[in-house]
């Protein structure tokens, strides 16, 4: 990890602090670490769900592509299986 590309948890932490202070004022986040923790946890869960959804969509697309290729191949081979 580099300063330009910090770990996700660090990005979530900075975003949570910025959001809390924008909403409630300076130093509110420092006085309410439980709120910061809840927002970081929420952001982390949201990111994990999004990652899982994206992986699912990619796998589904690959499965559809493979299914189409298999069907095309079977149709081409049909005469060899059944004559014709």
C-alpha cells in the first residue's frame, strides 16, 4: 500500500470522519468513536457486498457465454450424433 493508495479501511475511516464532521461539526468524530466505528463497519460491509455482486455478475456472464458456446457446438455436432 502506498500513501496514494491506502488500504480500504483507512479510506473508510477518513470518509467516516469527514462525513461525521460535515454533519455534526469539528471534533464530533473524535468525541464519538462508536459512531466512527459504526460508519467504517457499514462502509466495509457495503464494499464487500458490492464486490460479491460484481463477482457474481462476472461469473454469470461467463456461464452464459459458455452455455451459448456449448449449445452451438452441440447443434453443429447433432448430424454426427444422429445422422443427417
